[in-house]
C-alpha cells in the first residue's frame, strides 16, 4: 500500500480508467496497476471504487467487457474501450486540460 | 446512445439477475486470486498473501453492494422490493385488504358505469365527419312565459331555411323513426322507417355505398316513392343484393324504388332501418311544427352569420306560432352543436347521476382514510423499528404510499369489472332508442378516467394518514406500545359524520324519487287496466288510406278477436291511456257562451266499444254505437277535463265543436302522457274522442304516419296463447298486416314512466351503496376502538363496570358520529334537494314520510353497525388483558 495517496477528485476516476484502457484491453487488476503506474503511485484505486465505476461505464456503453485468460492463465473479465468510450476519452481529456490549465494559472496569479 | 445502452443494461440487470450476480462474483474472485498470485510471486507466503489481499479489498460483499447500488435499474428494483413488501403486508391483513378492495371496486365501478354513459353522450365525438360543424336550432322565448329549448319546425320555416340561409346546409326529418311494414320475399317484416328530406345524408356527410341520396325531385310533394336502405337491412332482408338499386320493394303496401344503400356502420340521429323521402309541404304535416331539423355550417361561413340569417328570415314569417298564446314575447333563434342539442333533455339527469357517483366516491374515500389511518397507527412499532434501523422518513412514507397505490390500482381494476357488469345491467334497464347514441362501451377514455379516479382516490385516502404520521416522534413511538390518540379518534368521527351526511342526501333524494314513482303508479287511472291486452300495428299502408277500407279492417278484425274464446270485449283506438295522444289544435267551439274559442286537446279515434273494453266510466250522455257512421251526424265524446276546461263545468252535451260535430257524452279522464302541457309525466289531459267510422280519408295517412293504432281485448281471466290468437285473428282479415308488438297496460305505463323508473333504480342503487359504505365505516370505527381499548375496557370491567356499560361507552363514539352526520345531512338536504323540485310529482321537497324513513333506516343501520363489534367486549377477560401489560 502506498503511503503517499491522494484522494481522487470527483470525475477523475472515469478519465483515468478511460486513459488506462486507451492503450489496450485490461482486466480489473490490470487497470488498477496501470493507473498506479501512470500516476507514479499517486492514485491507488481500491476495488470498492473501481468495480462500481467499471460497471457503470460498461452500462453507459463506454466500455465493453468480455471474458478472457489472464497472463497466468486465470479466467478474468477484461474491459476495452468502445467507440463511444474513445469519444468520451477525447472529450474528458480536453475538458480536464482546460480545467487544469485554468486552475494552474489561477494559483500562479498574484 | 448512452440512454439506450443504460436501458438495455437495466433490463439485463432486472431480468437476468442471477447471471449478472454470478459474473460479478467471478470477476471479483479472479481479481482477488490474481492479486494473491502477484504477492506469492513476490515471495509472500501463500496464507499471508491471501489474508492481506482480503484485508485490502475490504470485504467482497461490500464491493458487490457498491456495484449493485450504482447499477442501472436499481430504482426499479427498490420499487419492486417495496411492492413485494407491500403485498406481504396486505396479505397479512386480509380483513383490511378485502374491505378496502371491495369498497374501491364498488365505488369505482359505479363511477365507471356512469362515466361510460357521460362519455357516450357528451364526450365521444359523433360518428360523422367534421361533427363540430353540425348543429340544431334552439328557440329562446322571453316574455310572460319563457322557454329555451330545441323546437321542431314547420313547413314554412323549413322552406325559408332551405332557400334563404346560405350559411347552412340544412335538412329535416320526421321527428321519430316510425314502424312500417316491409314485404321482403314471402314475409312481411316490421321495420323502422326514417322520413328524411333531401340533403339529409349530405348534412351528415354520409355517402351511400350504392346508388345515391334523395334529391330535390324525390323530395317534392307527390314525388316518386323511393327508399334508401341501411346496410344492416340490405344484408338481412335483401341478402346484400348488389343490383338492388332501381328495384322496387313493397313498403307500406306500395312499391318504393330503392335508390341507395348506406355504407356499413353509417348511422343517423334517427337510427332507422330504411329511409324514405319526407316530401315536406306547408300544409298537412308541415302545417304544424312536426319536423326535426339538423344543419351543417358551410365552408367559409360562421355560426354568427348563420344565426343572423336564421333570425332574419324566420322572424319575418307571416304566421308566428311562437306568439299564439304568448303575445308580446321576445323570440330569437340560435344554433347549438348537434351533440349538445340531442342530449339537452337527458343532460340534467346524467349530470345528477355523475354527481351521485362522485358522492359515492367521496364516501368511499372517507371510509378508506379512516381505515388506513388506523392501520398506519397500528404499524407504529414497525415504522419506529425501520426508522431506528436507519430508514429515512421518505422511505417510510414511500412504503405507505406504495401500499395505497397498490390497493387503488387493484381496486380500480376490480372496479372496471364491476363497472362493466353494472353498465350491462343499466343498458338492459333502458328502453330501446332511449339514448340517442348507438352504443355505450368502456373505451380508452373510460379506462383512463377509471385509472385517474383510482389514483386520485388513493391520494385522498392516503393523504390523511400520511399527514398524521408526518411528525413521527421516534422516542415516544418506541416507548408506548400502541398509540390510542384521542385526536385521531375525533378525526375519524368527523370522517364518519361526513360520509353519513352525504349518505343522508342520497337516501333522501332516492326516497323522494321512489315516492314520486309510487304516486304516479298508484294514481287512479280512470279505467280498469287489469285483464287488458293490446296489440299495435302500422296502418301507414297505401290500402288503408281509404276510409272505407280502414273501417272494414276495423270491423272485421274486431269481430274476429271477439270470437277468441275467453275474450269479453274488443276495440280499436288511435292511442291508449298512459300513452301520448295526437294533439288537435284546430278545434273551435261553435255555439253557446264560449263560441269562437279554440280548444287544444288530445284527439283519439275509437271504435264503439273502446270505453266498455277499457272500462272507462261514462259520466253522462251516451257512448258511440254502430249507428255513428260516416254519413250520419258527426259526434264526439269529451272527457271530464275537457268539459271543465272549455265549458267551465257546464254540461257540454248537445254543444257543437268544429261547426257540425255534436258532443254526445262525457267520460272520466284517464291518465295519459301529456302532449300539450307537460307539467307531469301523467295527467288527465283534455281529450276529444270521435268515432273511427267518422275519420276522414284525408287525415288518415297523416295520423297513421305518426301513430299506430292499438287493438284492445279484455279477458276475464288469463287466456293461454292470447297474443298468437290475436295475431291469427288479424291475419284472417289481412294476412299482410303484422302486429308490431303486444303490450299489457302495465307495459304501456312502464314505457311512459321509463325515465322515472330508471332514475329510481339508479339513484336507489347508489343510495344503497352509500348506506352499505357508511355502515362499514361505522362498524370499522367501533371495531377498532374495541381492539385498541381492550385494556381500558378490561380495567373498567375489573373495577366493576358491567359489560353493558362498557359496550355503551364504546358504542357511543360510533353512534355520536352517525347522529352528527344525520343532522348535518338533513341540513344539507334542505339546500341541495331544492334542485329536485322539477322531477317530483305529488310530493314536496320537504316530505315528512321520506325524512322519517331516512332517519329510521339510518338509525337502525347505525345501531346494528355499532352493536355488532361491541359484542366482542363480552369476550374480553379482564384478568388476561391486565396480565398482558
């Protein structure tokens, strides 16, 4: 367990999941590890937040789930982005960049 | 896109719940196992790895629940859970549930049935294209006598309307469809004939399936005799012969050429089997206001223009019958939509029924509010437990509302069933052609109405308990075992009093109608209706336009009927007692003090034994005899009312009317449906009888279009197969003349009083329903007090109170509420029932026997409803109730 965890901002989990799946299909643990790696350990997503989010996003049509084999031959549920998911990733990235830029500028202002 | 996907997911979550759960379980298990694999690979011992993973996941069940809470369709699932819980709760209290459902089914059923009639009469659009452009004309008269109603028109008015009102396409018809004889194949069939003018079908926008409509040529006086068949008659009597147009059919003993067939489902306000051309004139039938009018607004015209044109041409008429007996009156004409005009006479009755049905619903709501209030209070411990376990007030309220809604919907569905049956019964009660519509059914609008009132009812009866429990004090609710709040008792008593008050109004109203009907049915009829059988036949036949043939038919058929064994006497009359008779407006008294005065009276041709057969007492002078023949002195007999009104009690025998008609006798007035002055459903109207043998050829065709004479036989005792023998007797004289029906005098009376009978039947049913509901309400109130206060009663009995005293103490609360309601109801009656004055005959609005009967009925019902539940007090064991605490 990482010692230096930051609380996730509302809405950022979706974006992180979409981003994690942007490079290819992953199972639940894979997504969790990928987020950890992408944020250099700043965000560790626990299953209590991960799975509700995955299921919600699957129901919204952004992700599609399918059953496959993990690297050490376990049957696991994999997720990948749908076309709508791709569009959502693009949309949310753009939105986030705008907010982040604005926030950074605001905090730098004297 | 997103929505669609969510709906699909929601459906999957709801319908394939087991599969979705299994997959979630497997997914989480795989997650944990993969994590464990990672740790083992990193060198952690297997058991330690497994333990640490479970700790990190933080409870698999919690994760699953977190997923479930976010799932699509979770609200629906929660609702479903609440519903199932509600059903379980309702099944646990079968007494409550059955009472509520029965109350709802009966009250909603009554409303559904009545509303279907309102719907058919007033809301459903008429079955004609652009029905909103169809109208009828009302006459408004202001002056010494005011009136505002649909008037029939005469020939002059019709011609003016046809030729000088360009804003309207107009048509007239004979007022009612009349029965005529149609020869189809070997049989003579009795069918309903509608007599309509040119353009009648154009006004209704009905295009014939075959052939064409009546044109100006057929509609001319003495024009060709033609007929248009309804689709039903074309199929049944002519086997849907496609070449029927141009063929002659034998109608009324004459060939009529078929010129058209109406399409399937086409109807007219007359609703007849076949139509003939009216051929209206300014004299004869058209000399009086005998035509019914319908109009259609032409394209581009407005109703204002049409009304202005009508007023201009009709007010300039040479002879204004509207002003005959009302000199100086202000007359104006205006158009009313066809549907509204057709039901104008039924409207007050229908709306009164709807009002009564609404009262039933209110009474039911008061009952149900009381019942649910008690139920909610009884569930205080359950509600307290749920609140203590963390349910929100909203969740508790939602559960209560869901149960109410569930009851209302199931009750409403049962109500539709009850309504369907009630409507069937109601329609059986109505005479044929009573409602000016072809069918009354439970259509989508009625079902929507039922759904609406079901939901509304649940709101009304659920609101009170919801308000009562809104501020729910958790601490005191858990502390006390059960609430016996006296504030709620007072509230329930007020509810009961309210419903009793409404019941009193309905009971009194139906009591007054019953008394009216009894009064009308027990009026001294002026003749002896027992042992009389009558049969009617249409003499609207070419061969009986000749007076000699008509006389011969009467003489021979009466002689044949006298030969039937058991028949004491036989006669024929143009109309019967209890019936409406022909109005004769052109009578003028020719001599004596009243010379020159005109006398408007009923006119009836009769054969010599008419008075003897009906046993109408001859007061003075003589009856007609066979010696009164066409070439002898014209004679008449008047009734007592005629003598009183026109001769002011002086002996009229020997006086002359209509120049050369001499009065030879006076008979008792018989009760009949009024044709001149309709102040009551039955009156002894001024009547002039004249011998059928002296009826003139020129008037026979006209009066036989309007009236079908009756053959009357009197038997000492019931004769088996009498009607068949009467038919046989007539057939022996004219095999092509069928009787259209056989009626005892009771049947004739029933037909005349149909409206009163229907009013009584419907309102009494409603009042009985209200009474039952009130009784249930009082019973439930007292029964609940007994249940709630059993401990108090136990203590009272233990302290020496007798069971009777305890019963009295408890029952008093029910009796108090009922008496309060009775008083309030009587007060309400004094105001509300004044509106009934116009439908009451022979009694006043404040009728002591009716009020007394209502008080007695209500008192006995109250006593029974309060005593029954208090009987349980006798079974209370004081020792046991005290131990229970």
